[in-house]
């Protein structure tokens, strides 16, 4: 298997609080990895390490190595803007910009100079909406505000916006927690489709969702990575008692 990102000895501190303790794991190309665990266990903190979103949090210190290819993304000389172009992020609550549907998707490509002509930009916007499973629903109203879409459509618009800059990796922080079951099912189908072209890492509070969408699952508890492995194995025959207790509902 082809490793896309590998984390080695990652520790995160918020001031004196040790939020993530010595986490090492690998993410494979074209796989979905689910990060599960109770609230406050460090899964979102770890996700934010992968595109340096923790940089914006005062008093936050990240130690350890996170390699993407032969680049350590924690290298202080690294251009963080370029990193976030390669590692896109979809948040818990859909957060379209207060712009048209078209401009939401065109925003990243225009900042990064990815389109030479208007025809280039039209193609990028159309392809991104198509990949996000949204084009058919919005093609006649691309100039209307993205904020006018339903919650599920807004989340797919945010996914289109993330993939418009051709990232290698897509991070998703509980992308369905604000959505109804039908919209959630659409996003899950989309994740399965997107992994053909991207490496996807998803934080989810739903173990059922982790079981449905991921090939690898990592279980976090109180800042520790307790167990990581193939999703089927982890849910059927976990190696650690703590994992067993969590997935059978004894705590959480």
C-alpha cells in the first residue's frame, strides 16, 4: 500500500494541557480513515495537525513529525497556504461564503491562479460540482447565493469548494453531524466516490458511519491513540479492552 501521510510521535499542548500524546499512524492513498472516540479525546485536535490548523490557536504547541511524501509539514519554512491547498478541510457545520454558488467554488482556484481563462474557471467549477454530486441540482442557479441551499447541499458545496484546488487529501471534521439522515447518506455515498481520487480522513462521533465509510479506523481516548487498524477488524475483534468497551457502549 502507498502511504500518503505518516505521523510520528505527535504531541499537542494547549498551554500546559497535554491534549494529544505521542500519536503515530499512517494514512494510505485512496483510503478513508475514520477517527473515533468520545468527545474531547483528541481526534479533532489530531485532524487539525494534518493541515496546521492548530497554528491559529494561541498557546497551542505541536511536536513530532508529520510527513507528506518527503516533506515534514511541521517544518517552519513550509508555506502553509500551499499545504492547505493540498490538504483540504470540510467542517462540521456547512460554511459557504456569502457569495454565489459559482464564486464559492471559484474562490480557491482564483486565489491560487489555477485558471488561465474564464473557460478554464467554468470547467473547474463544473467539474468540482459534478464530483461533489451537486451539479444537477444547482446548474440553473449558479449565480444565486450558496447560503440559500439546504444544509446537505451546502455541505456538498463546501466539498466542491475543497476539491476545486485539486487537493491530495480531504479532512472532514464530523461533516454530517448537522445533517438529516437522507443528506448524511448522500455525503457517505460521495465519500465512497471521492476516495477513488483522494485520501480522506474523517472525524465522526458515529461508529456506524465509521464502519460504513472507512477502510481504516483509529480509536482515541483521553489524548491517546488506543488502537488503529482495518475497520472490519477493529469493530469485529478489537485488540484492546478499551476499544471493546467503547464500541459496545460501556463508556463514551
